[in-house]
C-alpha cells in the first residue's frame, strides 16, 4: 500500500501495474484485469487449492482473461545475462515458482533436449534463493536456466563464479491485440 502511495505522489499521471493486487481491497484501483484459467483443475481457496479468494469474486474485475480476449504465449527464449540468445544442448534448472510444472513443460517444449541428467531444483514461490550451498548441486559445465524473476535474486550472489546462467524469457500478448489495446486505452482514459 505504501509503495502505491509513493508512486501516486511522485508520478501522479503514471500507470502502476501490479501483480497480485486484486485481493487487496483497501487499495483503490481504477482497472483490474484478472488472469484465470476458464476450467481450473482445482478451484478451491487456500489451503485446499491455489486461490486466495473465491472465484466468484472475479465479478469485481473489469476483465477476466481469457474470455473476450485470449492470452497467447510465444515459446520460451533463453538469453545470457547480457541479452544474447542461447540454444543449449543440455542445461540444469533452478526456479522458485508457485507452479513450476508449467514452466518446465514450456521450457521442455522450446528446448526438448532439456536436462537429461534431471538436475532440477524447484523451490517454493518467493524463495529468496540465498541458501549458502544452493549452487553446489549443479554441475559447473552445464548452464543453469532460471526465470527472470529468479535471476533478479541470484545475480548479486557472491558465489556465481564462472557458472553460466540462462534466463528464460517469454513474450505474452493479448489477442486480438488491436481490440484489446483500444479497450485498455479507453478504460485508462476514463
């Protein structure tokens, strides 16, 4: 809440894009877009399922995707920290995600040679990735594939040494793009 107040004070005409702000009711939002599978496997709230609140609360959203518009994902692309696209034959995986299997499936689809040794470290979502021996389990000759979110946490570790990291990037767009941009522009102008 404090971050939103600071942004509003410093940049009153800016758009503040938030992830996971929908359920924060005291925060005044001008526009809410919710991404939600049309037919989730588990539609229960925590702790029995992945939802923080009942799905019926989606009625508060201005738009739920997919519905009127669809979400399209390009294949994952691997880049070095300096932005160079890479196509590794083999790699290890390190991630701290709430749903790592989706990431692993999309990574395997884009790079099917994959991690033949099965060297994967899947940590809970929001893990700080500060464990002292975290990187010791990975072979030094294989690049370690991480998400962009996790690279932000890893890049300042003192024990990176000569290890090669590849950052998984995925472009996502809303289609039909022209109609979505028109809808979004109109809503932001209101």
